[in-house]
């Protein structure tokens, strides 16, 4: 069995925050942010549309409509997110919001900005080896909920969004995933993380407290901590190597690729990777000026815009790569 991409969709919150808006919050300015990152605006979950689950379901609906597949025909929902709205998993809530009445399997994949890439490869494995036929892969994150809004080095980077694709079983000759390459390095976690921290509680176990240290303290998550320079170096070093490995597995080289579609973290990272692979800027997809770094959503969001605007056409070959916290990174060679 093979698998192919048959639909995509995306959704963003309505609240837009510009660089000038951020300059009212921290000591920064539009020129610094645009020159160093390429970002001009980002969307943030707030007020009325404050549900990541709803955003993910909207993106998934777009993918199903494009593919002309009913929610009841979906047999697996993968929700790639590092900011779930339930610690035990967000995917079943999205499945419910979509109205998939036959209770398909649904579960979360947590791998920060590489989440969608990992979801895509996992979906392909489920189809090729597990008998699944219609798999929704959703990348959705609301990092704004974990941003330290007083840290000018990181708060300028992130936005919230959701993107989705539908991967469908097909004959092997129509297969749309040609090669992939996946990695992680826990040692690099110190450069980018949002770890747990203890929450103060006055709960006591009776007056004599007979078990030392009990009850355990509840925890919450810290805000995002990032060493931007190290993350930048890691991306520029590892992403071209990973794409080359995926291309090699596919028996292709960069000149066979119609589009380079990287996780949208920083325009300078995108440009450096494209230069290393000798891919001209006309073949590079970028929309981070409008949305910033939307973590697991960035690749399917940019893909959806490129497909709907007619840039990416049926049969086009795409080299895509996700990279970020973990550290995690990976690439895949796809046909739209
Ligand atoms: N506005 C104005 N000045 C700033 C700002 C700001 N928003 N932020 C930092 N500065 C200052 C610094 O304080 C520093 O000042 P100094 O020279 O007086 O000390 C100066 O600008 C240079 O700072 P650097 O950190 O060296 O700037 P750099 O060129 O490295 O750019 C950036 C910083 C944009 C964060 C860059 O390193 C980057 O994009 N890194 C990658 C980050 C990334 O992609 N992270 C997400 C990964 S995905 C995931 O999984 C979540």
C-alpha cells in the first residue's frame, strides 16, 4: 500500500498583533524584528476564539472538504501539538468536534515545531503497515499561552494557528511520500524548553504529616526559555543535512524539487538552508511575515496557503523540514 496527500486546510485566530503592538509591550521595534526574523504580524488566541481545539477542527474540516471525505470515513486523527488543552490528550476532543461518529483512533504527538513532520511520517506508517485508509494529520499550537511576554528575545517570534492534511491509502505506484529522515537530541533541550515547575500549595496531609514530602506539590509549565543563537546554529547545521538524507533516500537531489517548505521559524534560517541546498528563492515557500513561528502548525498552514493560491499544483515535489524544541528535527520528500 502507498499513501498520498489528498487535502489540506488551515485556521488562524482573528486577533492580529503587529510588531508595533509588541513595541508597546517590550523594548523593541518593527525594524529590529523584521530584519532579524522576517516576521511582521502574528495571530494570537484570545477572547472569543480562545479554543485551540476549535481551530484544529476548522483546519481539519478544510482538509476533509478539499478531499471530499466525510468525517465518518476518517479512521485516525493525529493531533500534533505541544500545547494541548487537556494534559491527557487533545486529539479525541478534535475528533468529537469533527463529529466522527465511528470513534476512530485519535491521539496526540508532542514534538514542538517538528510535530507535524513526525505526524506525517507516523500517518504514512499507519497506512502502509496498519491498514488505515484516511488519516488526518493536524498541526496546532498556541505557544502564546507559554510565551514570557516580558522577554523581547522570544515573545516577538511566536503565533498561534492550526493546519491539517488528509493522507489517504493508495496503490504503491501513486505513493506520495518518497523519503524521510527524523532525529532528536535531548542534550539540546537546554537551549529551548518549557519545563515543569512546582506550584505553591498549602494542602497538608493531616496535622501529623506522617509521610514526608506527601502530598507531592502540583506543577505547572514554565514559560518558553530559549537560547536563540544556539537554536539558530542548530537549525542551519542540521536541516540541510536532514533534507539531503531524505532526498538521497528518495533517489533525488535538490534540483528535482519544485518547492522547499521549511518550518517557518525565521526568514534568515529559511534563506540560509535554501542557499546551502542551492534552491533559488522563487522555489521557497514562506508566509512567516504574516504569522510568525506557529510551531507544529507552520508547515501545513504554509502548504494550505500555497495550494489554495495555486502556487503548489498537483504533481509538484516538495522537500519539507521541521525543527525545534527537543531538540527534534526531520525532513520528508512529498508529492502534492
Ligand atoms: N528587539 C530589539 N533588540 C533585541 C530584541 C528585540 N526583540 N531581542 C534581542 N535584542 C537585542 C539583544 O539584547 C542583543 O543586544 P546586545 O547586543 O546589546 O546584547 C542584540 O539584540 C542581539 O541579540 P541576539 O540574540 O544576538 O540576536 P540574534 O541575531 O541572534 O537574533 C533571534 C535573535 C531572532 C531570536 C535569533 O537568534 C533566532 O531567530 N533564533 C532562532 C530561534 C527559533 O527559531 N526558535 C524557535 C524554534 S522552534 C520551536 O520548537 C519552538
